[in-house]
């Protein structure tokens, strides 16, 4: 049975499964991104799974030496293969893939048989030890950003706008499976729609970014299950992918102030 809002959810401190959604543009950084998480995540992930489209020779070459597994992105959310994702175009930019990847992260909860699962970005290298659990609680990392459209969508889905606090948006999140399922169930109950249909129906298609899986989950979790998590700063240094060749230098300079470095390649 899944606990309801306000009921304790204190998961077992088992090493989580790690899932990394990846695109071919991320492959140059991906192997070291995986290694950095295995080196610095506490507790250390027990398995690594790359979520992607049909694996290319390049991806297969990455997976084998790292002992990582492959999961096809079309198998995660029932009835929503990538090809059936509605086109969401904002000011000439296709945002469909951006939203699709967020749906995948929640969809994993419907398949997982573990209490927790870790999702991380493929273009981000962790640069210092990062505690995912502390005294039986999940640790949420984030920064001071506040993007209003996320909360407008949150209110449409859940019926209230939460009190502002530090953002839950980082380049990774340890999800508690039961809370994700609970949140999905609540959205479906309130809207009368399948959760994916509800999200698609309530996003603002006039703005580039109208929904955040991390922000929505984090704010809901902190309100419905305040005993289940702790907060810490998790600032990420964001750099262009062309600077990845200088990672050792940036890592040394950034370690005192940042948890990770993201090397963004915005080619889609």
C-alpha cells in the first residue's frame, strides 16, 4: 500500500539504482559522468542504466566497459513512445524532447521495485562527495532560482501554490518511489486524466519551460512528507561542452563552491 499525504515515508537505506537519460550529443561526457557519480555518490549506486533511443555503436562502446545497462526510452511510460509525443513548439523551438525526458523520470517509479531510484544528467560530472541520504532521510539539493511558470503549472495540477523555498532543481535527484506514485495518483484523481495527459493539458505552451519534474516532486514531497527529506545547497557550474577538455582545471577551481559541473551541448 502506498502511504497517503502526511503519512511517514522513510525508505530503506539501500543503494539506489542509477538512471541516466542520454542523447548522442552527451556521449563524449557520459562515461566520465557515470564514473564521477560512482566515485562520489553516497551511498554508491548498485547499478547503472542508460535510457536512450536504439543504442548506437557509440553507446554500446560506452556501456560495456562500465558495466552499465541499456533501457529503451519507449518502454518506460506505457502508451508514450517518443514518436507519439505531441509536438510542443515554442517560438520556433521544439520542446517535445525536453518534456518527454521529464515524463521518463517519473515513469520509472511505476516500474521500480526499489524504495529509491537516482536520476542524473548525462552531461554533468560530480566533483565532490555527495550524500544522497542522511539519518534515514533523502537529501534534496538545489539553488535559489525561482521560475514562475513551474508554479503556475503546479497550481493547475494540485490546486494550490506552495510557499516559496529554495529550488529543488539540480542535475540529479534521488526519488522516493512511493512519493512519485502518490503524486501521479493525486494528479490523476484531481484532473480525471492520465497523468501524462494532465501534464500536457496544463503546461503553458507560450513559454519555453512550463513544468519541472524536480520542482514539482520536491515541493510536493516537502509539504506532504516533511519528515522524509533534508535540504542542502547543490550548486552546479554550467559551462559549454567545448570547455570539457579543461575539466581537470575547472574541477580544481570549482570544488570549494560547487557539487558538479555541467557541460551543456544545446544541439538537439
